[in-house]
C-alpha cells in the first residue's frame, strides 16, 4: 500500500461550549483540524502510513497541541516546519434548524503564509511516498501559497507520486474567478479530483448539459477528463433538509463512467470534516484497489459517521465502518 | 423614530442545566426575562431607544444582575424603583417530544406587587416617549397591579403616547373570566393589540364566524375594532408538531383587512421569548412605517430566531435577521 | 395491594459526558440501574412497597451509591447481601441517527456471581410478599446463577407468590440456544411473561403462523399458554425510525385474547430503562386490577416517559403519567 | 438506642456553579439542607432511626426533591405536612480568603410559616421516639413558629422525650434581644444545649468571668445550669484564619465540668453544615453513652469532615470517621 | 465629579476551563479586558461616568461581545471606531504554587494597530471630560500607536483634561530601553503616574538611594517630580508568597511625601485586573477628593477584591468595598 | 542515548468530576496511567525513544483510548499484546486538607494477569534497547506476574540492557512480607533502584542506623549495595503538610555517597504520577550522563511540576522544566 503525504494549514476551531452565539458565550470547545490534516488522520486510522506537512509557530502551546493531536492519530509530524507567524483559527456557530452554520475566520498572518518555496525540500518529502493530497484552501491563502502548491504538484509528478486535489472552494477566502484560475493551473498535475456539480457549474461556469443531476455531473467529468486529463474524480451531493438533517450521496467517475451509491438521510451532529472523510474513504478505496461500488458506499458511510461524531475527524477503523453499515437503525446492541 | 417605554415584572428562569427534571437535578442555568423586558431588549437591539420600568428589591444581587442584563442590551434602567419584596422566579422544564414544557412559578410577594399607584410619576416616565408596551401578565399579578396598569394606559393616552398591549394570558395566574374582564377595561386605551384566535374564542368567548382559521380571525379583529376601537392587531398561529418542532405563522390586521405570511416549520431550541420577539418585530415595523408584508415576514423570522437561541432574548440586529432569511437551509458559510 | 420483591444484578452505566466515543472521551456520567432494579424503582414511585434483592461488594463506595440510589426511590434494601467480588458496569455509547447504541460490558466476576443457593433464605425473602419479578439477564450471568433463579421461582411458587419473568435476551451475554433452554426451565413457574414476537420467532424458533404481526403474536401467546401454562403475557413492538426516533406499541395477552394500544412515535432522549418501565406499568395495572385497555395505555405512556428522561428510571407518579397523557403536544404550561 | 425526631425548615441553597458572584453568574449548584435536617441526615448515617418533621408545598418539584433527598439518607419523611406556601431558599456566595461568605435569604412566606399549632399531633409524632432536636432558627421565622416550638418542647417533656436545642442565632432573621427572649422561654424544657461563648456573652449579655476562654465558657455553662436547669451543653470554638482555613475546637459540659479536645486546623471546602455535624456527633455520643473525651473528639472530626465535603451533609459512617482520624495527613492510600 | 475617558486595546483572554495546560486542554473560558477597559469598568461601578475609546473590527461577533461587555458595566462605547484588522487575544495559564502564570499573546495585526492619528477627533472625545487614563501597553503596540498616545496626551493638556498614566511594562511586547524612551516622552503631559520601585530601578535604571524599600521609592518619586513635573504618583508593592498567595501594599506620593497602608496577605483566585483595580481605586479617591490614607486603603482593598473574583473586573460598588473591609475574616454572614 | 522499554499495567483512573465522594458523585473525569507508562511518557517528552509493553483486551474502546494516549506522547505501542481479560481501573478520591486521598482498586482479572511467560519474546523486545524500567506493582498483581517480571530482568541482563526498578509498594495489593520476598528476588538483576527510607525500614525491616534521616538512608543504601550489588539508587522524601501541601526532597546514591537537593514546599494539584516523574527525571539524568546535583534538582522540579498538573503525566520538555526553575514564584509573565 502507498504511503501518503498531505500538505495544508491546520486550524483551531473555537465553538461555543454552551450553544450560545459567539457574541454571548463565555466558553469554547476547541477542535483541531484542516481539510488536509483531516484526510491524513482519517487515512491513518484506516490503516495507512501518513505524513502531514505544514508550518507552525515555534514554542507555541497550540502548535504543540496540534502536533500531539496528529501524533495521537498515528500521523507522522517530523516534516513540519516551525517558524514565525500566527496560529490560524476560526469561530464556528453550528447551524440549527433553518439557520445555516457560520464561520468567522481569524487566519491572516499565519505561519503557513510565511512558507517560502525555497525552504521546502520536496524531494525528501516525497521520498518513499506514493500519494500526495492537497486542497484548494491552500491556494486560497495567498498568491505565494498557490505557488508553493504548484511547486508541490510538479515535484510530485517528477517523483512519480500520484496527486489528489479537493477543490474545497471557500467563498470567504477568495472570489470564484480567482479560485477557478488557480485550480486550472493545478489540474494538469492531478490524478484524482474531488469536485462536484456546483464547482463546475458555478466556479468554472461550465455549460450544464444533460437532463438530470447525474447526467450533468457525468458530462462535467467528461469535460474535465478531456480538458485536463484528469480521468478519475469524485464528489458528494448534499441536500440540506435542515441544518440538523442532510441527505448525502456519493459519486465516482472512472473509465468514462459515473458510479453512485444510494443516498443516505441522517441527522448531523457535527458537520465539520464530513467532506474530508468522504475524500479519505475514496482514497482508501483507490489505494486498496477496491471495486467502485464498494468504494463509494464505504466512503459515503464513513463520511456519515464523521457527521455523527464531535470533532473534525473520527478514529474509526474499517471494521467500525462495516459494523456501522451492518447495524444501522438497530436497537441498543447489548 | 419613537422612544419606547415598557413596564412589567422581570423574572429569573431556573432551568435544569443537565436536562433532568427539577426533582432530580442538582444544577440550574439561569436566565432573566419577562414579556415586557424581552420586548424592550429586542427593540433596543433593533435600534430603538427603550426604557424599562419595574420594581426590584433593594441591595439584592439578582436585582443587580437583572439591571446589568438590561443595561448590556442598551435598555435604560434609571426609572426602576427599588423597594421591599422578593424577586420573582420560575422553574422551567422544557418540553421534549410529546411532553409539554412546564412552568412552576415562585412569583408571589414580589417587589412589583408592592408598587403603589401614587408613587409612580407617569408624567415624567412618558416624557419624550412615543410608545408604551404592556402585557396582560401584569394585570394578572394582583387587583392592585391591574389598577396600576389602568393608570398607566390612561396616563399614556393623556401624554399622547401610543399603547400596545399583549394579552399573554397565563392560566396558572388567574381564571379566564377574570382576565377577560380586566382586558376589556384596558382595551379602550390601546392602539395595537397582540391577541389571537384562542384569546377571542376561549378567553372572550366570542362567537366563531367564518369557514376557516383566517376568516374567523379576521372576523374577531373586526369585532375588536367595532367594540373597542382597536384598529390594528396582530398574532401568531402556532402548531405544536412536537415540543421540539413547531409551525408558526404571523397575522397583522389593519385597515379592516387581515394580512399574513407563509408559515414556517422549524426546530425549537428554547421556546421562551418567542412570542415577545414577534411582538418586538411588529412594533419595529410599525415604528419604522414599513409595509405590511415585510413587517409580518420580518417579525415571523425574528421570532423564529429567538426560538433557536438559548435565553429569553437574542442580540440580533436587522442585518442579522436579513442574513438569516437569505441563508436559511444553506450549508456552512465558510 | 401486593408487596413486591425483585431480584437481579445492579450495574453502573458509564456514558461519555461530552457525547464523544468511549475511545475519545475524558469524562463520564454515571447511572445506576439493572432491569429488575428499574422495575423496583418504577413500582415504588407508582405507590407500591418494593424490596430489591441482590449481592454487592462489602465496603465499596459504588455499592453504597447503589443502595442510596434505591433508598432514594423508597425501595427497601435490607435484604441485600454484601460479599466479595466486583461491581458490574458497562460503557454505553448512545445511538445517534443511523448509528445504533452500543454497550461494552464489564460485568465478569461480580458479587452476584458469588451468590450461592444455600446462603439465600427465600422463605424470609418472600414473607409478606405477593409478587416476584425476575428477568432472563440473571440466568445469563452463569450456570450457577440460573440455578439460583430456578430456586427462586420454585420457592415463590411454594410461598404462593406470583412470578413475572421478563425474557430480556442479551446477545452479548449468551447464545440464543442456551437462553431458550434456560427460559423453558423457568416458564413452568411463571404467572406473567414479558416476551414478544422476536423472542418466540428467533429465540425459541417457533413457527410463524398468521397474516400479520398481531395475529402471529397472538398465536405465539396461545402456544405459550398451551405449552407452559402461562396465561398472561405482554410485550412492546418497537420500530427504530432512527436512533433518536422510535415508534412503540404495547400488547397484553389474557383470557386467550391479545389486546393492544395505539402506537406512539416519539423522540428518544435516553432509551435505557424504557422496556423496564413498560414492565412496571403492566405490573402496576395487574396489581391494581385495572382494565386491559387502560393498563396497556398507561404502561405504554409510562414507558415513553422513561425514554424522555435521562437515567434508567424516572420518579413519575400515576398523576404525572396522567398529566403527560392529557397534555401531550401542548405549548408551555404557564 | 433512642429513635430521634427533628423538626425545622428545609432550604434550597443556590450557589454559583462557576464561583462568580450572584450578580454575574449564569448557573447554580443546588443543595438541600437546614440545621435540623442536617442533624437528622447525619444521625441516620451514624446508624440511628430518625424522622424529620416539617411542612412543604403540595405538588411542588422542589418539595419532592427534598423528600427524596431525606429518603436517600434513610430519614423517615412520612410525618411531613404538605400545604400552601413557598419553598425557602437562599443564595450563598462562599467566603474566599479575607472575604466572608454571604447569604441572601429568600425564605419569607414559606409553607412552614403556615403551620398552625393545632394541626400538629405531637403525641403521635413523639410515639416511640426518645429524642427531639430543634434549633433557634425555627423560632426566628415568626412569632407563631416560636409558639409551635414551645408547644413541641412542652409536648416532648410530657412524652418523656429528651430535648436538644441548638441556638444557631441568625442575625439576618431577627435582632439579638428578641432571640434571647425566645431562647429563654425554650430553655426550661431542654436537656442539652448547643450554645457557646458568643451566645452567652453577646446574645444573653451575661457577664464575662474568668481569665481565659475556657474558664469563661465554663462559668457561662454553670450559670446556664443554675438558671435553667440545663446540665449538659456543648459548643465549638471557631477561629477564622481565612475563609478557607479554620481552627476548630469542641467543648462539652457535664457534671459541672468543661471537657475539651485538641483544636484542629483545616482547609474549608464547604462550610455549610459544619456546626450541625458537630451537633449530630455529640448527640450520637450521648445516645451511645460514650465517654466524654471520645465523644468530643468524634464530634469534632465528624464536623471537620463535613467542612471538607461539598453539600450540607455527608454520608460518612462511624467507620469512616475512625478511618479519617487514623489516616489524617497520610499519603494516598493505595 | 469629572467624567472620564480611557483609551487602549481590549483583549480576549482564553483560559483553559479545566485547569490543564493550553497544550492539553479542550475547552476555554473567555474573559474580556485590557488595562484601560478594566479601569473604565471599575470607575463606572464606583459611580463615575466613563467612556472607553478603542478600535475594533467591523461586523465581528467578538467585537460585539466586547461592546456588550462594556455596556453591561455602564461604560459608554459610542466613540469606538470600527475598522479592519483582528481582535487581540491571549492564552493565560494561571500560576499555581511555585509555577508562575504565563501569557502567550496573539495580538499582532489588530484593529487598534490600524488607528491613524488623523482619524481621531480628540477635541470631541475630550468634550465634557475631566480625566484621561492611559497605560504604557498602548505605546508598546507599535511606533505609530505611541504617536497616537502622544497626540492624545497633548490634546488632553490643551483641553484642560487631567492625565493619568500607568506604566504597565510588558516585557513580552518590547525591550526595557524602548519602553523607557517612550515613557519619558509621555511623562511631561501627565498629572498622575502609576509606577513603582521596579519601574524606576529596572526600567529607567535610576540610582537606588535610601535604606529601605519605602525610602527608595520616595526618592524615586522625588526625582520623578523634579525631572518631569509629575507631582502625584502611586504604586503597589507585590510579594509573591506563592502563585496563589500574595502580599500587597499600596503607596501614594503627594506634596513631596510618601503615604502607605498596611500590607495585606491574601489568596489569589484570579490575578488579572488586580493592578488596574488599584489604579481605579486611586483615581476614584482623587476624583472624590478623599484623604490620602482612606484613598490608599480603599484602593488596596478594592484591588484585593478583584484578585478574589473571576474575570478582569468586578462589579463592586463603594458600599461593597466598605462591607468587605468591615467583615474580613468573619464567618458566614447569615 | 539509550532507547528505553518499560513494562507494566495501565489503569484507568475514575475521579469524581464534581469533587464529591464516589458514593455521591454522578460524573467522573478519566485519566490513563500506571507507574511504568507514566515513566515512558515522561521520558518520551524529555526526548527519549521509548516503547511500552503491556497486555490489553481485544477490541475494547478503553484499550484503544490507552494506546492513543501513549501514541499522543510519542511512545511506541507496537509490542502491546491484545488478549482476553478486563481493563484495570480504580476510583480516586483525592486527599483534601487533613483527609488522605483514597484509592479503590478494580483491577482483578485484567488482561495483564493472563500474560504467560512463554508468549513474550523478550529477545525481540530488548532488541535495540538500552534500558528496562519496571516497578514492584507488577509483581504484586499475581504470583505468575512476578515470574514474568523475573524472566524480564533475567532476559535484560542477558541482552546487556540496564534495569531500573521502582519498589512502589502498594499495601492494598499485597502484604509487606510477600513484597519484600519478591523484591529480593528481583534486586540481583537491577542496576538502579528507586526505594527509600520507609521501604528499607518498614518493608525490609532493616535496622535503622545513624543519627538523622540522611545518615540512616545512606546506611540503608550501603547495605543495599553490599547485599545486592545495586550501586546506584534514589528516592524522594515526602512530608505531608496537608493533603494539598507537601514538602519534597530528592536523594541519589552513587559511588558510596548520598547526594541530595534542597527540599521544596509546594501546593499539590494532582498528586498522581508525582513519584513516577521523579523516576523519569533521574533516569533522564543518568542516560544523559549529567552531574549528580543537576540530576537530582532536575528530577525534583520535574516531579513537582507533575504534582501541579492534572493527569498522571505532563508533556513538559527539558526547556519547560528549566523555565519553571528559573521563574518560580514570579508574577504573571506577560
Ligand atoms: Ca464531525
Ligand atoms: Ca471537501
Ligand atoms: Ca429563546
Ligand atoms: Ca408572549
Ligand atoms: Ca431513560
Ligand atoms: Ca425489557
Ligand atoms: Ca459541607
Ligand atoms: Ca449550626
Ligand atoms: Ca480578577
Ligand atoms: Ca496593571
Ligand atoms: Ca499529576
Ligand atoms: Ca511511584
Ligand atoms: Ni485530539
Ligand atoms: Ni472539510
Ligand atoms: Ni455491535
Ligand atoms: Ni445577560
Ligand atoms: Ni405575604
Ligand atoms: Ni453568512
Ligand atoms: Ni440517583
Ligand atoms: Ni431495560
Ligand atoms: Ni401541567
Ligand atoms: Ni441528595
Ligand atoms: Ni484507607
Ligand atoms: Ni461580561
Ligand atoms: Ni500583517
Ligand atoms: Ni454582610
Ligand atoms: Ni490522554
Ligand atoms: Ni493524553
Ligand atoms: Ni476470574
Ligand atoms: Ni516565561
């Protein structure tokens, strides 16, 4: 099995402990995550050897906490660069009923933003690795970070390391046009893309062709394959029935065909990390060489599990996911 | 825009912090509210200048807490009279699923009950004000409090101050007949009434005329206008799908016509204060001189927001309500 | 009214206080229960005189806590034998959405397991009692505990004490065949059985006859009556709409006929103890000599209440249950 | 051993859960106690059969909680009268460092205050009892409650029941002169008094005779014996080194002589109930007929234990107190 | 009495809610403060009219929380400028036993740092004011902030507004030499200085003259008066007996003489804000025109109170401080 | 630097979250530790490569939590054997004031107890290691575990791995004579012993020779060296001033001489793990080849730090300990 590298920024989530709005609360629960760190932790619990690369402040207790958090999940942290700059963080007011969740970022001037191309030794980072996972969030952080990302995917290609790229468009970080431009620079170096209907229709502005959601999505993936040579891709389709109840389906495109699972409706306990778990599940299936149907179904249920768990990641293993699938909607097991 | 005075009793809500019944819990969360204080706080956050008038015990730490609570929301508290008597309080066991919420009052012998007509200087209380808001709860407290209320509305009329009156019938405080008799003494001095179908049908015992809920409600409002000269009125229609899920609509009567919004179904996090926020929303619209449809829709969504927030009031502004309306049922905004 | 004895093992439930999985949590809430103790506490609050018999470790603070817990509910604890061995406990991860609740037992080597037939003075335990309630869990604990159970029911028969027996099959404690064999040894001494469709179809492997659930259940009860002389029986039918939403109905078999109530759908706050409350409700009705329909409806609503309450038991009285039935789906009562 | 009756008012203590002042806190921990209830619970855990008599509101969840609380400790509650009126409560801000603890009472208009002489059947209350324990707090509540107390001690005398009386002077409830007058009406019916140096010097205004504290106290007790025929008495001497550190000694007067223990300095975790535990310890020793020295030392250490425990009472037994005395100032026992 | 303006930066304190180190905790309590805001809040509760001036981010929920926090204490917030930039914050691990408290700042790039001289209308800010209070922390933030401070004190002088200046040297923000240079530019415009022995000896490097602490301090104050024309000054002397136990004394210099109080030893609950309360107490005394001895003693006890209270400020009034002084080291007041 | 192996049993500590006694609490905080695991975690944070060996149940969520806990600290867990049996646990009531902490064990029938000599491959466990650390607790668990310990130390000797042995006598696990006999079987294979005055005087019953504590301790160590060839040893001397205040000194014996530090008095926040941190500190110094005085002082302060930290271990590094030593008794560092 391949060894994996993920690279991005880690954030501290501050969420009111008493369920009140940020303007009224007096206490916070704290969670550590980040799209790429979440994928790293997920893959580690699923049995893969994973390293996470980022930059963090020197002698900062939150940086230490983040490293202990990764280490707890078995993720290797030796490559992390310590330097000046801040810890990135955000306040999360979870959605409730009709009210959407809201994020207020405090992620300017972070250590990652001070990472310079030339100080990163991609060759040794990729030594012994078979896979690199990145997301569009890193490119969103700054023009210079986008250059670092481009350097990373080029170096990966040179090193024979496969690249997966999750669009993860964040409207609070940059405008759609900028994101689209950046993503299109990355795509030529990518082996697998996590991007869906909205990304192609709204971000890339591609023409919608086909009668229904699935036909349209398949047509987008064909164009992606044609234009950028990315021949496998995946995405979820999320319908918000209420902030506490979502319906989710998973799609996988390969060999020019779109595969899907049956949609699942479920209550949402903590939505953060849900998309990243789907990504980890798909990567897990691809690295294991599993069949398409099993892979999507696994990724989908694994993603649902992460929505049911407080925190950005879970510590479930393959056996746990199988147990969940087999026992859904049963009474207490005792 | 008018400056507003509200007058009533403030209460301490004791709610089990662990979700257990009062008979089993060992800890409480505490909230400060009261129908008139809730309207005052709501209007203040919506941008109005508001004073709140009540009586509270001297040198009592909960009285201090209540004043700090009002002050935090920008409500003026200088007129509050300090004297003997107790703080009013109640235990709330929130409803859950099929089980209705329950209130156990401990509000006898409070300071407000010791307020005497002659010690209140209504002329200076109304100086510079354009609006007085009261509720039926105050009349329910005692015969003498009802006389204070009557004195208040008469003085308001003399001062050219408009009066809004929320029935807010509380069956644990007095029988329906007594309430009806008292309300009818107040109505001649009132400019806007918050009262609905049940109030007219069950409390006043008026004949139900018309085919459906809306027709019946409109007929009630006509009679109200005919009998008491109250030409504008409003109310909500609440359907309890479960203690945790309500459907709410809002109605406004003016120019002899009934206006309504589209009903909203939503999960209930903390139902207390929901009705008062509707009242505040309507008063806000009336004072702003907004159109009928916008006013009802705003009041309805503002009320829903208060159901989603822990505590008797929220600190949302007009911009927040607009943001809520625009983003309902979306995914995390990040 | 009869005085009641229940006999079984008491357990400490350890449930993550922060809603995280056991592998991630740092704090637990603790609850004391056990199928027979739950029935004892329920019957005590419903107005019966109840004694609970078990074995607990000497000078152990959790044993003390358990005794104080029973005593708080008015259950007599004088007969409890103190000896060596451990306290039984289990970890509970409550179900959420599609995910089933899970129990991890730590109940080996407990004090109850050291109870020897000869040290129990059944004659004095049954003195002045009219009813004994036991469950299949006790037989599941060990071969020797099953012998103690058999001794108990035989002694009850000799003493003219009626016996109720709740199958309460626990798949994590023993295989179905062993349980079936043991239960069949107990049944000849039993007056009322709590067992349902699954117990007969899956545990006993009885042939399913009849068109629908109710016909099949009635046919099972007929066979039970024919084969073992148990002429009254009851059970619930539980449908898991989600881990947080169940539909429940109750059945009672007597005089060769099956009686039922209308099913109730409700949100589940804490499922533990739900079945035991149904049992307590039925026993209450039988001991009060109430009509079949009232008895099932009472037991069903009483069971629902226990699902809405944190902890294995509630402290509700008959008046509370009546209040609940009368006020379901109403707004705050204030 | 004698069976004991105690009689008084039970209170709910509301103490900020977050250690903030009452004016700033948003949550409370709740404790149930009262000087006489505390003695009842203490004596019950020390192995005596104890009944507690008071009045509580009907169908009030806090009244239920209080009864469950007494029942949990094994105290009999059958004699409690249910009637109108409120639950008594108080806010406690515990002392810290140089800052004294502060109590704000909310105990007007309680159910106990509605107790009428004639509705109490002292003969049956004293049936089978050997001891009555009361405190000066009950007389402080109202003139009519003082008459009830006088009726109680007279009835006790008639029934051959010994009476212990704890002065427990509360300056926030009544002036010293009133208390002194009332206490002097009670004393002729009393067998054992809990009162100390300050009570005689400041409340009764007795002349201070003797060179040091102990000589003065002995002289007071002689006068008590001479004037009122109370031949045994006891008290603690408390020195406040800081709100969190006290030095305590215990005194016992009998046969015309004053006995004492060695003073103990200790940290205070929760001071409430400390004096009542000393009283319970002395009563325990008197009822057991223990030697003077052992009795004072036991009562003193038992009182210290209650200062170390959160809540108004502890559940320690004789064995626990002995263990505490034997192991004080040792390392973890493991 | 004078109306007061204070100006500085407000910070969010993040303190582990479970007492664990920042690197291990999962939850924080949050407090809002800042040296100048603390003085503003203190003076407001002591009965003065106070405005606070700062810059805060636009539409940021923590900015809103800070404004509500000031408003709750009665501090006027209308002058606050909203603009870009971050909220300043810090992590506090409180000291325990021998271990010193530690602060990790996250206060770079804040909104205050974007304040430009020219956008501040000092004339209207000082309109109707009699006093300006600032601290050295603001000058420490950046060179440009120091220029803003200089502009403020010059404008105050022009407006006839008295200026008090608290050195509040923060070694984590700037080196001693820089601070000394900046402070010396401010001093010519200052009427009252809060600075002590260490500030003169270590920061300014002034020669130590005199036999003991008090003689040396007096000599420093003489030099301050001679060199900078600052004729009144004050300071505390803090001895750290342990992180949880301090000894504090207060000094006031006026008319060329040094006045002091008796030192107080006390337990420390929350040290933050302790120094600012001393400053508020002195300013209160100066504005009230109280005698030197009363003023120092009041300021000292008021400061001690703030050490005993969780949070950066307290809500105590003059009456509360007097009550504290009168009742120190007494038993529960009940 | 040497790589280290530690071997023993890991326990779950259940400590009441609300500070109440076990018999009264409803919630627990949970900590994972064990003497040998604590040393492993300490050494890992101090910069060493450490493996921990034990046995844990298969597919048990607490076993998973324990492994994640070790992993978080960087301790290698690959050698841990998964098998049947229970998780060991204990209830801790921390000491307070005069009251000693108390431990109630629930550690019978654990997985470690099922470890059989023959299933452990000591040769591969010691491969690449330079040091083995064990404690007397493991021998206390059972006769067969003592045989495993003997096998371990013999195998270590064969592999050229140094052995440190901490007596850690637990009176609740076995009698002194049994422990002494077992320890004497282990000592011949040991290079460094952690044992002190009480161990030699009370456990081994050795004659006390010398005038004072230090002379006596030195004489004991001489005898240890003479009788068992253990030429280096260390211990702490702990004086319990109160459960919350200890005085601690450290001793180290080498080259026939006893070295010591200056005793430290400090407040105790969480005493668990304090001794193990001293051991880790000494081992750290020995492995680093540091001077005797520095080593003892470091170990002593490192031990004190662990007393100030909630949990059985801390995550402090060498730099943190140096910072603590340099800044003790200072004011907030900001
Ligand atoms: Ca999640
Ligand atoms: Ca994603
Ligand atoms: Ca609400
Ligand atoms: Ca309302
Ligand atoms: Ca339940
Ligand atoms: Ca059952
Ligand atoms: Ca206590
Ligand atoms: Ca007392
Ligand atoms: Ca403070
Ligand atoms: Ca300061
Ligand atoms: Ca510790
Ligand atoms: Ca140790
Ligand atoms: Ni973590
Ligand atoms: Ni994500
Ligand atoms: Ni399972
Ligand atoms: Ni508030
Ligand atoms: Ni009254
Ligand atoms: Ni938004
Ligand atoms: Ni309980
Ligand atoms: Ni059950
Ligand atoms: Ni009701
Ligand atoms: Ni209790
Ligand atoms: Ni012990
Ligand atoms: Ni605040
Ligand atoms: Ni910048
Ligand atoms: Ni006082
Ligand atoms: Ni841990
Ligand atoms: Ni950990
Ligand atoms: Ni065994
Ligand atoms: Ni430092």
